[in-house]
């Protein structure tokens, strides 16, 4: 099936071709007829399957570029994801030759500048829930012509912390607006929230959330205090082209950063302690190749699309299998090979067994010695 088969307008088909996208993914093919019909929908598919385009294409089809008013609002949980979606909107509009005005609205930036840009009447805005709600409350972001509201990473934005802002944004739009929720997973606690916000919600799911079969999964047993040094050894042995190191503890991240920089390896830390400009610079550097290693928490990296990631290192393993899925989904995309290595303290091995059972994957134990990584001969597996 092609985008032409799905009756996507020729200018959008050409725009997608310029991005080397010629065949719709499963979630895109499934979502288009549902969204065109005007139904409220929940788009659920694994990381890296093109969920953003699954809702952007029908949005672009329906937005009237002759109408100088905001017609679509896209809400994202992090500044980085909002910037990423905004870039995709701009690129699609430019490649299609459409005079569609878009605007990024996130906190941590000069409000007056955003107010000036709103005077140009953007037809589509992308931003964080706090800033969008603030601008609506100020009367500066007019929502009476809004046709679409997309809640990206919905499992996170429908949580207790963000829900009041999401409800306020939805309440400000006409009752005829279409709601689209997007995520790789659906949190159980969001079910009653969705029933309230969108009683006639249509679930659109493309396969089950699964780990790419091109990813190899390894683990190494070590003490907690040994983890930063072990990561350094892995980088020396494997020389990854582009990698993400996931962590929970800022102290551990600082140790890893120092050790890798001593080895001459450029590192960027996407931790919450950095300000907005530092975080943007970190993302630009990893995407351009100026930096080979990105350190991140689950929250900081949620929803990010960084091309060419070859290795994922779990300095601290996540509690939930779905979080492991989100992490390793940053590599092995579009059939490319990927490697995920988890450093397990003695008390972490039960989580590894859970990942195997719930995600249908298999781990192999490795060691790193004398600059080389080798498999450990199979024996009794950790309990």
C-alpha cells in the first residue's frame, strides 16, 4: 500500500518522498480513515513506527491555510519532544509547498516573543501544556476555531500532574473539536480519564508494543559502585558510534560524564539539572554527531527520535518492562541493528527475568576485560 492508495493529497505524498518516506506504516494506514471520519481516537503503536505522521497527515489535509486562526493544537510532555514535532510540521509544510503557519509554544522562553508571533495567527501550534494553557487563559491563544487537539505521549500527560492543564486546554476549544491521544502504551489509570474526555473514543492499535527483533540484549553483573567505571570500559571496548546511557541517579551520571570525557569522548547530559538552552544544545549535538553519547533519564528521553543510535546502556535498570521497551526503542529502528546493555546490581536480576517474560526477549550475559567484551558461558541463570 502507498500513500496514494490511501488518497493522501499529491503535494503531501511528494513532501513525504522528499523525507524518504514512501510506504505508510501500519499505524499510519490504520489511523488515516479513523481520523478523517472525525472520530476521537487513541493511536497506540510501538516507539519508532511513525505515530506523529499518523495524525499530522490528516491534520494537514483538513487545516484551511486561508483561515488566519489556530485550528490545531499539539501538546507534548517535554520541550524536546515539542521541538521535534514542530520541526516535523515545518518540514512537511515546506516540502509540500503549503503556506501553513506553525508556532512552538514552550515554557522557559521569552513570553513576549511568543505573543508577537501569535499575532501572525498560526494555524497549528505545538507546545507544552503549561505554556499553552497560560496563553489561552491570557486570551492570547484563541481557540474558537480549533478543530484538532493532539495529546502526544498521552500515558504521561493524562497523569495526575498534567491532567488539569490538559482538561483546561480541551475545555477552551469548541465541543466539535477532535481529540487524538498518542502513545506507545496505555496506563491503566488513564482509562477513566479517557472515558470522561472522549466517551466515543476509537482505539487504533498497530500490533502490540514490541521490541525490535534487530536489537541484541546483554547484561553484566556488577556492584553499584562499579557501574561508572564499567560503562567507561564498555565504551573503550565497543567504541559506539552513537549511544544513550539511561540513569536514575545524577551522581552516577556525573561520574560517567567525567570518565568518558577523560577518554576524549564527547558527552552531553540531558539531565533535569540543565537549563532549556543547555538541553537544546545537547540534542543538537547528538543529532549532528558532535557528541557521541547522551546521558538521560526516562523522563528526559521520552518520545525523542534520535537517528543512528547504535547502543543503549542501562546504568540503572527500570522497574517496569514498558520502560525498558521505551529505552531500547531508541535503537534498532527501521530494521537497523542495535545493542542494549544493562548493568545489573545483585538485586536487579529479577527485573531482567520479567523483561524476558513480558517482552518476549532473551538476554545474554557478558563480561568486559582487557578492552574486549565476551559472552559468559551459559550456566545457572540468576534467580
